[in-house]
């Protein structure tokens, strides 16, 4: 399997990886514009725009977009994150050109029919309402808001309903004009694909676009803070975030190994102590996420109202014990989990296309898998213990609580326990 990467004269980037033996391909356009690129009055518009891409173009109705891909047994979808918006499809190898044509069409030629805008506005408002009815969704939005207070990175991707209710056709077109330039797009494909053919299609479809200066996202600053909402629910939801490295920092590998050992699986410290030994919860996990210039290590659990205080205290204690007692065997197991998860995921062309696009977005190139594995293997037990001490005692923190949480400790009380 060979990765090939090219760029058109206008800055449009193409990256692909042919995977021998496959009869299908994944292909998509990743636009480096997401939630953190919105001004406050635009909050939610990147996601709204993603929805509208499927509501009709100059050449196809909404139904024709869906039928074009599904008539050949394919799949098409999109998503919005805080740093990118992606439009992608999975098709058989003979239908790659069709998928490319449809994806290019929805990215370049959306009509933003006012009637369809109103229909989709209703859909998105329902999506926002559904999120508020899902405690283990909304708590992470609150945690993000507290972690990056009053910053684009801290705002919800869906946006508040009062803003979504006012977006107009001009607002959508304006965001496209600001952020959908050729040098802000990456065509990524994996599976049964021919790179030279992709280059020709990209030149025909995107080569005429003029470069434009993209707006740079504001630097992020982890602020920390606490969000707590009492509500009559079956469970008290607890989420703690700690400032961690961004994805351009080599310490990201240490952070990911640490969170895996702490709460990444059934053998992890938190799972064994909090669930298996004490029976305080059904779900508890830790994970590390990263952005260009910052990141967070997050711990989440759901428990009963009378046990949330004990759970929170034990979580801090386990974090402190990890700094002193993390064993080489735990680090080796976490490394193995991390490598296996990455390599198993890359057996899917969709995951591989996603990875290619993200790496080009981050680095402008695709580092080899061997380089990535070497960096994971280079993380020592000493490195993890040092990072664990930073997380347990020193890292800025944010806390979100939802449900019957009147007995839960405050962030200040947790900080005192960290410092003790």
C-alpha cells in the first residue's frame, strides 16, 4: 500500500492510498472549517451548512443526491467537528468517479433553497433538543464550554437554538465564501482507487477555483471551570477534563497511553477499582482528545446520587496512585491497545481515508505508520508516571455535573484533594 500526495496550483490537496484486493473505496472532501472557525454570531453555522449540502445543488435535487449513490449500493454522509467539516462516500471501485462527482457537486454547487433551509432548520432544532435529552451527550458540551470558556473552541458544534433559528441563505453563502477555498480543502481516498485518475477529476472539478486567504482560528486557552445542573434523573453524570497536549506535540502519545492505562478498557485502573472492586458505576472511562494547539484528557462516569461523591474522590485518588505506581506491564498493555486499535482501524478504507485527511490537515504530509508506531513504542513508564503526576496534581481542570448531583463535590473541593 502506497500513499500518494499532490496539490493543484490553487492549493487544493489530494491524498490517496491504494489498498490491493479491495473492491470498494472511500472518498471524501475534508474542509478545514469547523466549529472553532465560527464567529460568535455564526455559532452552529458550519453544522447547518453540512446539512444543507444534501438539500439540493444546481444539478441535483435532494432525492437525486441520495439516489445517485444508493442506486449503486453506496453510502454517503457528512459530519462537522470543531476543526473540520467532512463530506464522504463509500462505493464500489467502478463508482469512484460517480462518488467524486456527487461530493464535488454538493460542496461546490449548493443552492440553499429558502424552503429547504426552513425544513432543515426544523431538523437541526430537533437535533439540539435531542442532545439536551441525552445526559451523556450534553454533559460533554458543558465540559467543553468550561474548558475553553468564552472561546470558539468551547462552543457547541450544533449551536444554540436561538442562533440556528435566525441563519439565512446569505449567512450560509457568507461562511462558504470565507472558508471553502481550494487551499482549505483536502480530497482523500483509500481502497480501490487510482491516484492519477483522482488527480484528473480534481483538476476538472476544483482546478478553476481561485485561492483565498483562509481565516485563522483564534488560539485556544484552557480556562477551567465548573458547570453543575441539578435534574431528576436516574443517574448522576460526572465528567472531569484536564488540559493535555495538542496533536502537534509529541507528548500526545504519552497522554494517550496514560488515559488508556487509567480508564481505557476493562483492565484499566479506574474500571477495576471503581466498577469491579467497589461497584460504584456501570460506565467509567478516560480518553485523550487533541486539537491543533491544545487537548484534554477526560474522565466520565455515571453513578447514583448517593455515590457520586465517593466516585469523584476515588477517581482523584486513582489518578494520584497512577503517578506513583504505574507499572511497566500497564504501560506495555496500553501501548499494545493503542497500536492494535490504530492498525485494526486501518483495515477499513473509510478509516484510512479519514486518517490521511487528518494527517495532511495537521502536518501537510502523511507520516509513515512505522514512524507513528516508533513514537508510541518510545514512551516509557517514566514518561507516563511523570505525565500522570501532571494530570493528578498540576493540570488545569474543568468539571461538569448533571442529574441528582447535590452531594457531588465542587471543583474547588476536588482541587484540594488533588493538592493534598
